């Protein structure tokens, strides 16, 4: 008897159970070599008082099988319940969200009949880390964190994917004309890693233009790699213009564990009615079969599914009098796919995943590391200034407290308000006082952490509420901070 | 003789001079009551060594007239030249970017012939403030700052605009399911201010879904208000799906000064060839006339322009054999508009700006303020951990240095790595050590700034490189910080 790969299965909430059953029926009929272990996660677990929605036993299974096929989850509103997807992504290090987006015209209406693109979205960093602070009555802040290994890993994944799946081009989207350091890093890493894949075309677009092109000309794209937030937005744009929100699957890939699902939600309004379309989850399961190195079974199922769509056997969500022949329920749709196992599509291009070629891709971001010389050269001290003390007056108070540093600039929301400011009505409640070891950024000398402690003590003695600090460093002499607008 | 409103005019770079001349010719022929003062900004000024691209004399004119009509600018690459648009926006407090987006089908091809929406984009805050720091060899950070007055101002502007221009609905886009504090503030302020405009429908969409709907169903929107980054992306999506990138104007509005321009760039490749379409700048000028309370002239020009488009008199960028009658150059197009002054469009809806109703909108975000009770209750100390010291070991070292605070959690990229972490291979180089006055967030007691200084001193003595701090506050007892994933 052939070895069956253990996989963990979570039925999920809402329509989850019925589309999962339909999907598992198809997998079984196709002789997929899998041994499902069922776990319970989601709504029931939340309502038992577990705010993460996932019990320890479920973790144990996932960590052992390293593969999860998951139905959609309902996160209850209020009560501090945490998104299970976010928790899993972070806990399991699922750094890559991989979203194929394909047109199925004319059966699924779209203005773009030839979309065939893959979005590779960074999944762990960006403003999505949930690090937020309120510094004053009025000012809130969210940290956007971007790490070099995080960039390396996701970019490398995109190129490896392109190579293994015979894709021709990888497009990088970022906003480094504005965010020169964070998005700039992503873009630089893209350029560095691209060199290792000379056979693959590369392109970089600023994200606003890139998103506009995904909306207006999605057929020009092949593989897209981008940061978390942009990836979130373009995934939705893309699924919407292709009309495939109800049909697309998605993979969340880590070096150890991978999770596969539909891109749609749990649709509680139609749950239990045998109405839901299982195609999204089924397409996620096809990605899973490729991942666990059962490419022939993946092709078998995908082709039977394409043939079913071509034959006009449609669930209500995509039924139209023009292109459908028969409106069916969830179970009947699955039966129609099973009936067609072994058939090839004639309108759509048949899937043909090559044996052995597409198994798990592990990416560790292994560019050679050079440790740079890091020197502390100053500090940004952010203050709450509730009485709106004017910048000149503030500067007079603190001008001499930073020795051996000098106060070089005071800014508000990144904009210089001292010295020589031309701003007429600056926002004063939240100010950043920048102290450097020299006014001239070309003459910076190292200082000590103790100098910063001393400076903060002086602020305290003046009764000024320092709300946060950001140390200023150079790395091999290069500035590790942006200059203020006007500095 | 009627009083002429002084306005400042910058011809700009590339195609700027010719489209500005065409625009001014039309304004003059329409008897717009304006007295232009010409300033020089942009490429020439940059190349004379002024990195801001704008000399003092130009500032003087803008601050006096308070109205700027600006051609597109070329920012030279490299050499630290700063975007003139960003500088102006920030220096002049132009907090609202107002972008009408309209279909001109069939003359301009689009899948959506009935788009008629206005994007009101916050212009000063978000990750666009340019506050970036590199804390370790590998980790870069950008600050997303959102202020309550900033939110109030832009939301109020959107509603005032809707009221004055007889719009029916305002849609708010944010991502507060992820960024609960920053984007959450924007959403809350939207809800608060909406109450003052009971006659206007409101709607809130998560930005990814909202952007997808702008791409796939833009005709459903009326006025959209959103944060800076999202506004940047959706403006491009929207102009692209309407096909109006070459035709749309844009206003940047502050309480004192306003700036009007085309949304396209300086197109140096076709500069000086009498080929450019002046429509974008002309539509910006129409917004300007409304702003300076010359609504009849605005209607006169807009209608002549619509008639010209309808009559098939087109520059090369929108010329098609099907819908155009005559291909013309920049000057001839302007002449055709002038010829039609006084005519009404028949295919398009005629403009009819009401006298007096649409003058300058000033917004100060004047919701009643209640000063909350702010208490310091802890601090997040971010450290560089280049030797990858394990979280347990790190915790053992620093567990007792924070008195009267306790170490409650260590996180990496927002994810708990101590205590009781289930992460298998956490990222250790950049850690956040959270100290609170009590482990239980319901039992937090006030501490002093001196306690934080003391803690930092202890870190220094242990030889740990603290790279930044974020104080933890409560406001009227409510937490001013998010809990870590897993805390």
C-alpha cells in the first residue's frame, strides 16, 4: 500500500464543513495519498473562551503534519478574539502568501479573459505586526518594520516559484520614492536576488501605478512580489477584476509548515444549505497536492474541475443563463467533478504539474552577510507638548541639555519647525527633538548610550514628557535615519 | 473695472509651459477675473543648487496670493532633490488632496461610462511623513503617525465638500481590522463627524475591499475619504479605470493656501512639440475658479471644454478614428475650447456651479476637546541582539532591572517570544522588551519617567544596545498601546 501523507484538516465555520466535505470527497475519489487528521478550530473554540480560536491539541497536529487544509473561519465580533489566520501566520512563520489569480471567461464574467498571475505577498512584517502606541491625547502611531531577512526570504521565494513553475517575469511593487529606507530595502533586495535568476525578466513599479495597472491591465503581469499591506490590497483588486473571489485558493507558506485555504470567507448566511461553491477550497487543495509532491493527482483534479466549469455545471454564485447548463448544489458539483476525473478541459489550458519539480520551496534568505560597523551618533526624543509651547521657546529650553550632542532640528510630523521654519501654523503637540553629535551629518562622532540617558534625565528635570526615543546610528558611515523635510 | 484676484502661476517643466499657456489663454478669453503673478520653480531652480526647487521669492508670492496654479515639475534624479509637491503640501499645510474622477465615454475609452466620484485624500500624515530609522544591521522602520486633528480636518472637509457640491454619500476607507489604533482613530472620527451631516449617507469599507470595488465597480462611489497612502493608491486606480489620467485636475487644499494642477507629469519626451493635452491643467484651473468664487466662469470654461471633447476635437493622446473628428495640437485645442465659450455640451451633463455656494472650505477639526488623564505605566525597550541571544536567556538577564516595573513580555516583530512562546525559530535580532508597572493590564499603576531612565541605565550596564523606546501610557484608564500577539 502506498504511503499516505498525513495532513491536518480544519472544517471551519459557516459553509466550511460542506465545502470541506465536498473537497475531501474529490480528493478521495482522485486517490490522493493523504491521511487527514481532523482538528477543531474557530468559532466553537472561541466561544469556549479561547481567544486564539485554536486549542493546544490542534497546534500539536499541525506542527507534526506540517500541512494544514483549512476551511473559512468566523471570528466572533468584540471580546478580544484574535484572527486565527494572523495567529497561524505569525506562530508558524508562514512568510509567503501565494495567490494565483486566473480568469475563467466566459463562464465567470471579467473584462480580462487572459489573467494568469501569481501574487507573492510578504506575510509577517510591515504595518501588520500590530505594534501601535498612543503618545499623546491626539497622536497615534503604528510601526512599519521591515527586515532584511524578511525581504530576502519573500523575494527569493518569488523567484524560486517563478523558476519552478516556468514563469517568465517577476514584478516588484514598492513605494520607495516615499519610503526610501523601508521600501527602499525591499527594492534593493529584489535587485540583488534577481541577479541569481538571469533567465527571469524583472520589473519594478511604484505601488500606486502598479495597482492601477492590475486594475486596468492585469494580463500584463506574471509573478508579483510585494510587501504585506500592498499585497493585501492588490490580492483583492486582482481577484475582483478576474471575477474569481469565489473560485480562488491561497497558500500560506513557511519553511516548516504550509496552510491551504479558499480566499473567501465563511458566508454564514448560506451555511448548511448545500449552496456554496467548493471551488476556492478545492483549488487550495490542488496547491497543497503540488506542495506535498503529488503533482499528477493535482493535475487530475484541476483538469476535472476545469472540465466541470466548461461543461456549464455551476453552483448558483456563477450560474448564468448564457454560459451555464445546470445549476447544482455543493454536493452535486463535487459529484460532477468526480465524474470527470481523467478528462481534460478543451476550452481552458490543461494543468500539467511536472512530477518532482514543484515540491516544497524553502527560502532562508541566504545572501552573504557582512556585519557593518554600527555607531551611535544621536537620538530623536519625541515629546508630548500639550500646552503648545512654541518651537523657539522649546529650543531655548533644551538647546544645551544634550552635551556632547547638539540640538539640530525640531520637527512635527516629519516637518522642520525649528530652526528657520517657514511653517505658519505648525502642529506643536507632538514634536521630535533631534540631537546629533554634530550639526553636520558628515562630521558625526560616536556617543555613548549613557549620553542619551543623561539627556533624558535633563528632559525629566525640565518637566517635559518624553514619550519615545529613536536612536540615530550610522552603519559603515551611512546614515541610519532620514533627514527631516527641511533639515 | 472688476477686481482681479491675484493668483500665483508656475509654468513648470517639460510640457508645463505649453499647457499652462493654453490654459491661461482660455482663462483670459473667458474673462476670468485673475491677475497672474509668474514664479519660477522646478528643474531650473533645482539645477541652480536649490535642493527644494523653490526660491524665497516664489514662497513670498504664494503666501500672499494664497492660490497657486502649477504646471507639472521634473525633479532631477539623484543629488538629494526634494519633491516640490511634498514640500509645498507640508510647508503650506495643504491637508486635503481633492481628486475628481469622471468618465468621458465614449470619447475616452473606459469599461465604466458613469464614473463621477471625488477622492478626498489626507495629505500630511501616515507613513508619508518620511520618519524612518534603521535600528540594526537588518531592521528598518517607518513611523505611521495619525493625529486626531488631522483626521478631523480631512473628514470634515469631505463632508463639507459633499454638502456644498450636493453629493449624496461619503465612503470612508481604512484598515482598522488590522491597525486598530491608527486606522481605528480615522474610522472613529469619521463616525463622530458624520453625525453632524445627517442628510449625507455614510459607508465604511476595509481598504482592500474598497480598492477592489473602485477597480471593478467605481460607479457605486460618490465621495471617498481616506488616509494618505490608501488615497495615493486609489487615486491612481480610479484615474486608470476611468481612462482620465491625461484629463483630470487635482486640488491641494489648506486653510490658508490652495494649489491646483493636472494629475499627470511633465512628459519631457513630448515637451515643446505642441502635442500635449492641456485638459488636466485646465480642469485644475476650473477647480481653482470655483475656489476663488468665480463659479460662472468655471461653468463657462468646463462646458466649452466638454463641448470640444464631444465635437471630436482631440489631441493625439485621446484621438481615435471612431470617436474623433480632428486631431489637433495643444494650441489648436485651446483655440477650439475658446471658440466654444458660451456653448453647452449635449452628450455630457453641463456644469452649473452655483454662485457663492462653493467658495473656499476651511476645516479646523473643531470637535469639542476633552483632555484625558494620561498616566505613564511602562515602557517598550527595543534592543539590537546581534548575537541572537535566546529569549529565555535575555529574559533572565533583564527580569529584575525594571523595578518598579516588571518584564511582562518579549516580542519580535509584534509576536511574543517570551514567556511561553510556541514559536520554533523566532527572529531574535530585533526584540522589544515590555516593562509594565503590573503584569495585569487591569492593575497598572503610574510610574515616573525617572524609572525609565533608571531602566535604560541598567540596560547600558548589561551592555545591551537599546535602540529605541516607546513609553506605555493609559488615557483615562484606557490602554494607549496594543497587546502583543500572544500577550
